[in-house]
C-alpha cells in the first residue's frame, strides 16, 4: 500500500512539472529528453542486478503492447495539459475507474449489475462538471475532451496489461525500460522532424537540471506503482489510486493558483463518491 501512496504523490507532482516545463518548449522534445534519462536509469539498474534468461518474443510483445498504450496516453495527456487546467486531468483520471470496472465486469468476476449505481453517479457528476465549466477559465474544446477520453482509455489499458505482466513475474525495471525506451524513440522522431538543430542543442543545456529532476520523479513514480500493483489486485490498487486525481487537482490549485468554485467541489465529490461505490 505504501508503494502506491508514494506513487500517487510522485505522479501528481510529475504532472505539475510537465505543465510548468511545457510552457516554453515542445512536447516531443521534453518527452524524448526526459525518457532518455528514465530509460537509461532503468536499463542500468536492471542489467546491473538482473539478467534476461527466459523472455520470449511473445513475452516481449505483451510488455510492449502495454507500453504502447502508456505512450499514447502520455502524448494525449501532454497535448491537453499544455494549454488546459490540470483539474481536467484529475477529472478524467477519476473517470478511468469506469474503464477498469467495465474490463473486470467483462473479463473477470465482477458483476456489472453491482456497478450500475456507481457508474451512473460518476457519469452524472462528470456531465455536471463539464456543463458548469462551459463558460469559465476551465473550458476546453470538444477535441480536447476526445483526446482526454483516448488518454483515459490508454492509461487504463496500459495499467491492466502491465498488471498481468507483473503477475507473470516480469521485472518492474524491465517494463519501465521497455516503456521509456519507446517513449524516447517516438519523442525523438517527432523532435528531429519538427525542430531546428541549433535550438535543439540550446534547449538540451537549458533544460538539463529540470529534466534530471523530472526523470527521477517519474522513474520512482512508475517503479512504486508497479511494485504496488504486483502486491495487490486491480480493485484495491485502483481504489488507492483514486487519491491521484484528487492530489493532482489540489496541486493544480496550489502551484498554478487556480480557484475552486463551490459547484466544482460538489461535482468532484459526486464523482469520487461514485468511484468509491464501484469498489464497495
């Protein structure tokens, strides 16, 4: 449990770092630069203490599929939070519990009938939150809503795939290295395609210290989340991870001086209540 709670705080702080550092540079550059350090750390530790003895092509494919969903979720998230409030990230992360419950209902032993009330409450609170912010500073476009939906689905799918991979006794470090290497390669391709080489060299120096901090924060956030997932089941872990959207929303208010309206507090509470009902 302690691993997941530490991961929650680190992921929330990581979201703040993303938003702060994206203000003056491109998504692809920041992603590839950060992923270079994170993948290097993971690979270095893994090959220092472990060896790959029995991993097959099918095993590698299972890990990579989960990682690809994670990469897609990351780029979707960053494309929105660069311009929009972190509160939306928190709201959609709460909505992610719906995807988890639907998966467990279809492919596991959780009856969908027992989840109907919680799902209705979450959707009600979510719709009210969107409607209440149609004309406020939190307003986002339909396109951004769709991107956040893709992000939510991708992150939920990635979590489920990696939970299964962890149950197959794959090392969390191997999964981190795989995912971060893919993030690095994808980000590097878009960076080279879209950026001036001179600016690229300049930004490497300017962002070095900030990227090192981000790399360490996200490395331990992912590592702790995988260690937590390995020791629990999806229902308990997703219940604990409900703290992540709330801490993201609180961090958004603290670091970016965003105000909470009374309506938003009520609707967020409704969504959270529905999410807890799904796990009761």
